[in-house]
C-alpha cells in the first residue's frame, strides 16, 4: 500500500455517505429512534401483560388497538380497518374473533343497511378499564423516575412532532 490508497478510500466514502451537520447526529438519531421504539414496545407489552393478568388472556396486543377505536363509539368494520391500516377482510376476521370471545356485539347500522355497528360488551368494557388502569400505572412509573412535569413536557413535545391519527400496531 502506498500513501494515496487510504486517502482515496476516505474520499470515496465521503461521496457515498450522506453529509450531516453534526458528526454525532447519526448516532444520536439512531439512539433516539431506538428509545422511542423501545418506549412504545414497553407500553404495549406492559398493557398487554396487565390485561392478561386481569383475566383477559385470550387477546393479542393488536386487539387493544381495535378496542381503542370501538370504544370511541359508532364504529363499523370499515372504521376498524381504516384505524388499523388493514383490509376490511382482515378487520372483519378480527371483529368476528372478538365477538366470538364475548368482547363485542354487532347491531344494524341505522343509516346504512350494509353496515353493522360494533359495541363493546360488559366484558369488552372491563377489558378496556383494565388496559386504562395498566396505562395509568405505567405513566405513574415514568413520573416516579422523571417527575410529573417532565412527563407532561414529554407528552407536549411528542404531540408537536408526532402526527395525530389512529393508533396502529407496528407494521414491522
């Protein structure tokens, strides 16, 4: 090897790697992304574990995202599909499973003869309350570590950068 080869390799790398304003920013960006994904997974896993411990052990985390939409009221299978980012057929299968397990019922839609409105049963509402309690407990855990003001600031900051919209299970 002579002196020009290492320099040439560095020059080629510079041409193919994206430029950043801060040399440490890529690592910082990756760390922040990993922490946000980890926080989301911690919440989903914690809520799911608490819901299962409360006696609703026949559900998957994805069911919770459907519950969030159905609990809002006036919900059809099409609404669930849009909320979850899945096909109507996939949402219909999920709704059928939840109905079979006793978490929801279907009734005719007063304005659309083709659609049926979904409603949580007493069991569905009990599960929703268990999930709400689990979420509150997790937020209390965060507040114990970070303080209530920092949790409130985190919530406000994330609300500024995360688009509002339906809660969807991760697609990865």
